[in-house]
């Protein structure tokens, strides 16, 4: 696979909004993302789990598969996410979009939130290093959910990012997921609930 791709789950009627999911990855890797990728598979499972609730609210759920697993300075996943937003716009028109990202996907989301169709970002166990820019969240909504036992990304860094984002975002909220780790395996139902409920609240 050399191109990004999208998996879309649409409601029975023409959607009035869309949730675009962005999966996690690694800091550096040029490996191609295929169907065996644990990060992509984890987001695909969440996509299937939340689709019914989203469809009841009239929202389509799309999942981007990046070309490469790595952040690699940001160019690859950010470029792929902007391509995905253009595809959503081409297929569905100017519907509002919420970005739902896990880990590196949340970092990607806060870089492309300035797209005209995006109304907000929901970040799950987000990777938001100190100093990560918040400017793209101007007038957008942000919900960041993080577990206290995450050893891959930092709850403290996420809390600092949310604090800084409040200066530009319309709303910015931190959800404490309790004593859970990074991969959303423990309390999976709670992760799914905060994901879809937060995304749909932003689309309201």
C-alpha cells in the first residue's frame, strides 16, 4: 500500500455530519500501514463499535489509514489527514466534521483542525508533547481523554495542552479516564462512550 485510504460507515440516510477517525502510530517509521497494523485495527474496532450510535444521530464515521506508521516530523500524517478531509468534502459536501484521534492521531488532528469543515477534536490518550501548537484549534472545540497510568503518552502534557488551548478554542476539556493505560483495552466501553458522545456533542 502506497496511498492513504479510507474506510467509511454511512447511516441509511444521507449523513448530516461526519466523524473522521485518525489512528495512532510511532514517532519514526517508514513502514507501510497495512491491515495487520495494531494501531489501525484498534481504531477500526472502535469505528465499528460507535457507528450505530453515530448513525442514529445522522453522522457518518470514516477511518483514515495513513501511508506510513511514523510521525516523522508530521508531514506524512498531516498531509494524509488533509487529503482525507478533502475526500469527505468531495463525497458528502460541506458537512461539519469532528476529528477523533488516538495517540498520534490526536496530534495529527490538532494540526489539521483549521480546515473549514472541522468543528472540533476529540483526542484519546493523545500524544501532545510540550510546546505542541494550539493555533489550529481557534474557535474549535476540544475534548482530550487520558488515563492516569498511560506510560506511552503523558497525562500531564495533555493537561498542559488543554490549558493552553483554552486561550484560542471555543471550549477545551480534559477527561480523566482513571487508572488505565494507553491502548484503550481496559474499560474499552468507557473509551468508546467518551469518543462517540464527545464527537456528537461537538457536531450538535
